C-alpha cells in the first residue's frame, strides 16, 4: 500500500472517521488527480463526513452547497444585494455624483453576495467544496455545475471574470433518489459507501462512543446487521447506531436484553410500521435471534 | 514503461467498453494518471483505484470486477506488473453480444421482437376525426388505428405542455428582483421602497407512475405512458414503474430515443398467468425506492384493481405512499364504463386512501387528467 494512502487512513482515523481501503484510495486519487469525487450510498453511512474529514486533514476550509429542488445558478453562485444597493443610492442622492460613478460603485464587490460556488473559487488556499445531495437538484443545475467545474472561472458582467487561483477539491454526495447524468458520472471519480461491515461498525461505535462497554458494542453491531436484513421502510444507518450506542452508554448497559431493547429501540427505528414489525418479530423469535446471524 | 502502461490502459478501457461500461478517453487517461499514485505491487489498491476511475454506479461493479480479473491477472510482485500489463488481453473479448447488458436487460423486461419499423410518416388524422377519437375507449380501436391515436396523444400532450409552462405568477416573496413591477408599485412614492420580486424558479412537480401491465391493462398503460412522456417537460422528473406480479423500474429504458419502440413492445409482455399483485408491488416500491416520493410528488397508479394478493397489504402500502406523497391518483380505465362500480376487494381497500379516482380510458380523460397534475 502506498504510504500516502496509509497516511490518509491514519489521518482520517485521527479525525475520528473510521475508514477502509476503498474510501482512503478514492480520497487519495481525488486529491492527486484533482478530480471531483462522487460519493453515493444509503442515508446515514457517512458520505458527508468524508468531505468534512478531508477539509480537516488538509487544514483548509469546508464550503458546503446544500442542494434542493429548484436550486438555481444565482443561489449557488452570487447575487447582488439589492436592498443595500438601493439604500446606498438613496444615501448618496444629493452627493451630485454622476450616474456612471454611482453605478460603478453599487456594482462592486462590496455589494456582491458570494454564494458557495463563488466562495469556493476565491479562496487563498484550495478549500474543500461539498456539493451535498446533488440528486435533489434539477438536471439543469447539474449541467451548470459541470460548466463551472470544467473551467473554474465565473463571469460576472459588472465586475469581470473571476478565475480560481486555487481550485477547490470537490466532493459530491447523492442518495440516489434520482439517477445522475452520465456526463456528471464520467467527470467524477466514484465511490459507493455501503452499510459498514460488522467489524467496521464495532470500530465506529468504540471510536465515537468511548464510554461504551465492549460487549455491548459487539452486540449492537450484530443487532444492526440483523435489523438491516429485515424489510424495513427506513433502514437505520450509522447515525442511528451511534444514537443508540450513546443511549446505552448513558444507561451504563453491560449487555442487550429484551427490556432494554424495547425501551430504546426508538433510537434506531423511526417508523411506526417498522417498530410494529420489529415487535412482532421479537414476539415470535425473541431478541436473541437478532444477536445471532442465521446466515 | 509509461507508454506501455498507457497502451495497456487503453486496451483495458476497450475491454470495459465491450462489456458494456460507457468508458471515455478521459477516463483512460485518468486511469494512467491514477497508476502514478498507486502502489502497483498492491493488487487490491490498483483495483480500488481503477474502480474509482472507471465505475460510475454500483450496478457496474460486478462487470468491472470481471473485466479486472480477466485483464490484470494474478500478479503480486512489482516486476511482474509491467509484463502482466502488456500482453494479457486477448483481442477478442469473450462472447458478448454487441448490445450492452443494459440494453438487453431492457429487452428482457419488455419482451422479444426487436423488429425495427423505422420512422413512420407523421400522418395526423383530420380534425373531424379527432374529436370522435378523443372520446372513444382505447380498447375499441382496431390495431391499425392505434398508430394514429398515438400520434394524436403526443400532439395533445405537447400542446398542453406548452400551455402549462407559460403559466407564471409574480410573487411577494423572495426571488430575483422584478424591476418593472417594483418601479410600477412605487410610482406614486418617488422612491423605491417596496421591492417586488419575481418568484424563484418554479418548483416543478415530480411524477411517479406505477402502471399495471397485466391483462387488459397494458394497452391503457401504454397510452398513459406515451401521453405523460410527451408531457414530461412540465414535470421536474417522471419516474416510471410497471408491475404485474413483479415491479420493474423502467425510467431508464424510457429515456432513450426509441421510446415509442420500447413502448410498443410492452404488449409482448402479457402476464396472464400470475394475476396482479398490487400490494406486493407497492411494498417493493416502498422498500427499494422510498426516496422517490415526497410532498412535491404526485403518485399515479393505473390499474383495474383486480388484485390477487392480500387487500390488507395493498391498503397498508398505499397508506405509506399517501403519507409521503403530495397526492395519490388512481386511474382505472373501467371507470369509463358508466355501469362500473369499484367492488373488487383491492379497489375497495384502496378507495379511501386515494385523493383522486379517474378513468384514463380515452384521450379526453387523459386531457382532463393533465389539467389536474398540479400541487
């Protein structure tokens, strides 16, 4: 294994992020090849976390662009501060300056509202740009973003062209609620993060919830593994595991039993039907069945 | 060495392409560049690195794995790598059809019969015939009339699409400054105080279609799909599923140019044997694609409600959809018949849970439907 990749793994672990070779390799290549990294996976498997850790690792700023339906170029790039411009004009009404001067002034950087994409290309040091849940944005926005990514420059008619001196590292995340375009996929490195394996989940629990009993951590990981095999409407992610672990640590639990589970299952199952289904399953075969993997 | 690596990577790219992955020259270049940053002695690392470069979606991983194993045959020592890179590949890839796996998958899902009928002339029925056509039940057209009805369907849908997208309203809330309106609003004041905004980009509605393609329903499903496909620019997204015994996501297949061709094949997949399992199909939808439905989504189910499954499952799963969706519309072509009553167990279980119950048995019904596809 490359030293750099090992180093990334160590740095990520030091930044409280439990990682594995696929994640570290992808991050390494994304930084070296200077390509955007597209991360997909179920909700709650730690996609966003990768960007945060990357920023911490590089000692640089994290700039986040949260996507939603209807997000447009203006909101993502820049807008003029209309109110401030109008106030400014009003305040200087009697100063007798020409309209031209006035115009130059109100269309200067002072009146520019920098949105995440513009922020990302005007930094002193390459930041990490996190484009979160890109699948929620419309396809037109995807195309617009690709355009920005290919040049790393933006033209504002009143000011001129701004070109990034330090282009950002880009991480995109998607929950796959919609298929992203092939154009976007082709321009990115790709990483699929699945639910953690049993061992990885134990490591995550013990890393993030230091007060937890070792046995409970093991049982929890096993339990989650069984839960995820059930047909649930909302399959619990790692965030849910950690909530549960925190709760159990707070209760000083030293093992999982039926009462404890039924009192705290709300930490991981957040859908009434799922809980009903879970309780029926427990009635039928007991909590113990969740602690053994049947195969 | 560098050159042979590049050549090997190009061959690897060609192999992937033959296996159906859409590999671009840029990806090949990236592959070469990636090797610079990877430990060539570590097979797993090379694998993970190249996977990040060449694979764009999880479904492609098995294909990539096979190609990788084929190409980068076992080698663990650094010296052996260059050697392994160079000759390895047999020029002819093991027999795969020319079609990519996804295409053939599409064909599987839609049945055989890939006869290409080419582009048909754009004949459109005369105006006098059109109104008669609009109110005639789809099922009563003769096969040779169907093409004309199709074209009319598309025509109507396009016209509707244009009309709908023209509708825009000013807004009191934030968005871009609407200069003209602002000036007018402040004319009497001599000052620009009261700002007017143009509404933020209109958030379009998303559609999720679940079409019954069993028995007699497939004809109606085809018309509905055709109609909504032509209307799709009005929506932010149209996700399409078909079901009879099982649920199939067909969104991707329908995105191709040969949409109509694909649609026509729908008739080939009649599933007379198993009956319809709406409840189970909805359950599968809820389980596998929970993220597709939200408050901005209209869910449309087209079925006659002849469910051979358990009505309770149907009710429970439909409720689950209803809770998340903006609106649930159930289309039942039988409703076009005045004497029809929704008495089947499935339909009876579903009725209390749906927001809108409509026909969709002819063009007029589809046109009415289009007018209601708003939130």
